[in-house]
């Protein structure tokens, strides 16, 4: 899951970086540099909230019985896939007005005082952070290594560097193309997270087995195929496929149907309006 979580951290981290850039740029343009510290105070509080919330969820879920863990983990994975979908379409729809909306909120907050300024930063960055935490949890729930955390932290670190360079005008990035491509890749990742969520719910006996008159029958119903002999999950290429597109060598029919239906509906809808993606206003703001 290293590559998938790197992509999640990169995209979500760059969105948060651009939001912070818009807020800081507005204060600088309006001669209120002394208020920038309150932006960072809000950002720090938001990051703290996200870390605490993630740790609490991990601790609570880890203490539950196995079947309940599978039920909660599967539900959260499906929720994470839905959240990714909502986030991608929401950002595409609001991209062109994002800068003006943020500046309007901050202009009002400036008249109310430092606490209001910090609150604007806290709410905007906190929303991005909670989205990221939910999405990452959907991948962490199916991994027993540190790779998801390493990937997401690495992606966020790169995003912060890019955000600083964009703000300073050191580099120019076609954000419209960047967010369109990463959005399409995230949809593929979300389809894999959805499939793993279905797997967990089947293990918890919350979703039924789907048994057809084809293929070998397992505890979860028929398998569509089983290529674990040709693509061992612990091989470098098996790990690469799992880490990039959540490939599973022996999916059940219910998993495969969920994966295909999601991609068949969501990906064309997203790509249909790809030219209207959010990047232009964010690039101007930075």
C-alpha cells in the first residue's frame, strides 16, 4: 500500500497546502502579516485533532472481537471509498470559487479577532485532514505493515514542499491536469478499498456468500479466479500490484462485482467533466 498511500498523501496534502497558501496570501496582501501566526495555530490544532482521532479509532477497533473488527473495518473501508468519491466531485465542483470563498470567510474572521482567524484555518485544514485519515484508515485496515503510514507521510512531505515552492513562485504546476490525473488514480484506489471492505463484511457474515455454478467455492462463496500461484501476494510484483491498485489474486464474486460496478459508474462520470477540475483558481491564488 506504499504507492497508493503516497498518492493519497500527495493529493490531500497539496490540497491542504494550497488552502493554507490562499489564507496566508490574503493576509499578506491586506497588510496583516502579524495575523499569519493564528493561521499556523489553527493548522496545528487541526493536525493534532486528526492524529488523536486516528489513534483513538485504531485503539478502539483493535480492542474489539475479531468478527466485530471485520464488521467495523469493512464498514469504514466502504465509507472511505464513498468519502473519496464525494471529495473528488465536490472539489471539482467548487474549485473555481474556492479562493473567493476562503478569502470571504477570512475577511469576516479578521473583523472578529485572532480566535476567528485560527478557527477558519482549523476548519478548512481539519476537513482535509479528517478526509485523509478516513481514506488512509480504509487502506491501513487491510495491511499489517508500516508501509501505508510511510507512503502517506512521504506523500504529505512532498506536497508541503510543492506547496511552498508554488506559493513562492519558484515553480508553476498545471494543477488542473495534476488533480485530474491523481483523481482518476484515486478512484481506482477507492475501488480496491471498496472491494476489501466487501471482503471484511463477508468475513463478518454481514454480507452473504455469492455462490455460482462456476469456480472453486470458499468460505466467502465462489472465487472469480485464483492467480495466487502466478502472482504470489508476497512477491515484489504482487506487492506492487496490491500497493498501487489494491489487486487481490483471489477475489470473491461479490468483491469483483462491487469493484466493476463502482469503476463503471464513477470513473466515466469523473472523467466526463475533467476539464472543469479545480486547478486553475488554486494556481492563480498561489
